[in-house]
C-alpha cells in the first residue's frame, strides 16, 4: 500500500512537472512574441522617420525615386512581420479575453498601415522657383508637414502598441512567478510525502525482513567457513522461508560434494606422489645412463685415439720410402692411412660431443685468415678424396686477398673438414667437391657444394640434431654427427650455417662476420 501511495505521489509530481513545463513554455513564447513586437515597433518608428528624411531630401536635384521606394518597401515589410507575429501569438491564446485584446492590436496595426499609406501619398505642395533660399524653405516646410503627420497619426498608434506589449510582458512575468510558487509548493509537499513514506518503508522492511535475512547471512558465512547450518526455513512460510529451505538443500549438497571432493583430492595427492616418485627414479636412471654414455664416449674416444695415431704414424713412416716397397702395398698403406685419418676424425667428433655436453669446451677466438685456413683444410681432406676418386676444387673470389675473421682456427678447421668429408662421402667417383670463399655484405661466406643426391628436405630442423641420419646417410655408413657438430661450432662463433640443394647436389654455407682491418 505504501509503495502504491509513493508511486501515485511520484506520478502526481511527474504530471505537475509536465503541466508546469507546458505552462512555462507558453509564458516564454508569449514573452518572446511581445519582445519581438516591441523590437518591430522600435524599428518601424525609426524607418518612418528615416522615410521622412528621404522624402524631404528627394526634392534635392540628383536624388532618384528608387531610394524612396526602397524606404516604403522596408516599412511595408515591417508591418507584414508585425501582422505575422500577431497571428502566431493569437494561435497560442486559449482565452476569449486575451483573443479580444489581440484583435484590438490587429485593429491598431490596420490603422498604422492606413496612416503610413497616407504618409506615402502625402502630396508635395511646395513649389521651388530655383533660388537657393526657396529650395531650403520648401524642404523644411515639407519635413515639418510630414513629421506633423507622423506625430499626430502614427506615433500614438505605435505608442499604444508598445504599451499593450509591455502590459503583456508584465502579465507573463506575473504568471511565471505564480507558476514557480505553485510548482515549488507542490514539489515540497510531494517531497515531504515521499520522505515520510520512505522512512515508513525502511522501518517496515527492517522490522519484517531484518531478522530472517540476518539468519540467512549467518548461515552463508558458516557455509563459506566450512560449517553447515540447516533448518532455516522452519520459522516462516513466505518467500523468505522458501529461500531459506532452498538454502538448506543447497548447503546439504555442498557438504556432500565437499566430502567427495576431499576424498578425491586425497586420492589424487597419493597418485601424484606415486607418479612423482616414479619420475624421480626414472630421471635418476636416465641421468645415470647419460653419465655412463658420456663416460663411455670419452673413454672410447681417448682409448682409440692412441692406436689410431700409431697406425697413421706407422703408415706415414712406411710411405716415406714408397719406392722401396711394392706399389700395391703402397696403395694399401695410403688407403689404411686415409681411413685411419677419417676414423680419427670420427673419434674426435665423439670426444667433442662428450666434452660439449659436459660444458668443458671453451673456444679461443683470435684473428684468422680464411684463405689460409680453407687451403689447409682442403689439403688435409684430399687424402680421403683421392681414395674415393673425388676431386676438391678451391675457389677464392678474384678480389679476395685476405679474409680475416675472429675464430678458433682449430675448431673452425675441424668444422670445415667434417663438412668436406661429408661432401666427399656423398659424391660418386669422378665428381668434384667445390669449396668457394666469397664476400657477401659484411660477412665472409664459405660454400661447400657437391654433386651428390642432395638433402631429402633441407627445411627439416632435425638435420642438425645429433645422431639424426637420412636414409642416404645410413647407407653410406654415417654416424649422424657431422652436421650436429658443425652446427654447434658455428653457433659458438656467433655465425650462421645454412643447408640447401642446387641443380648439381647439396650445398652447405657458412657465414662469419668480417673482421675489419685495423
């Protein structure tokens, strides 16, 4: 009921405000029309006196009738505007008395129109005989006669119109003040009524709802802290009681799910602990296996290097007197020496792999001339190339005299040697492996090109992985270490290594930053 009364009061306030706005809009429009008529009356009076001056001046030689016609046209226009404003004002009026007053104003404007027409038609009764004095006297006489007509017949009508409009403005002002007082009184009354009803509603709501809501809040707090409150809906049989009963059922379900969730959490924690222990044991086994592998690689590499060095030394010693032994024996010794050298490089690769995984390798960078390094590496590689009947062709750019970079000559040389060995291994007898040194922008580029089958897919990231082999590499007895070790060495030099295919075969390119000359 209180809400209904408040709604009615608010609706009444809205209706009163709407009516007040409409009434205020009416007063403002009436005031605007009155002000417009006052402005028109003032302009009309000025234009009439200006016409008198122009009419009198028209007697002066050299003045033309169009000026006078323009002045008459302005006066007629103002009179038309006056009638237009009066008609729009009459359209706003709803009472008969006000309509009668406005009709009187129409009569005055009609009278004003007749008198201005009489002013326009007033004859010029003075005759000028051509003398200066006669002309001035004629102008003064005509001016006095026209001004007399204005003061006698036109000014009283304009003054009456001004008085009427001022009276209307005063009436509008009085109506606005009365409307403001009425609206203020109505607003204050409705505001006090709404305030009283609001206070009553607050008191009623607090009295009716405070206790059950407090109980529900306490139950919710207990539920959030892990305790369960029940039987809230027993004390009421309305909407709040229904809410409390639903809350009780929800609390029971929450308690059931909480118990189930705690059981599942315990089971999950137990399984996670078991899996963690299993992973730890697996990691320990893998770490042990990896450590064993590293030790095995290091030990095998170390143990193999000594006999290989002895084999190479003995064959080279035997070959020093090649003329004294059988040619076939000499060829066999050269084959043994080349393959032993190849095997030693593979052993060095294994040792390098083991040491790099342990983080024991540290490169010693120094200025290196790539022209000399490439020539030296190609000389070392020609032994195996001759056995495989593969030629090695070194090409250095015509303008390249000195190609200096910051590098570790030992490791960079081993990298180049391994890449050339790979190119020789994948070449057929009679093929040529080309080693090209050129300058590209701010880098020196070493390209190793062969005439073999090329890479299966040069975009595969696995080609640089350790022990990764293509089908062609397995057929040729590779170990999958060449590209991986080369990639590691080049990255330690902060350089770039690229692989690809050409029309003839495979391409491996290395780009090292150029060292500027001091």
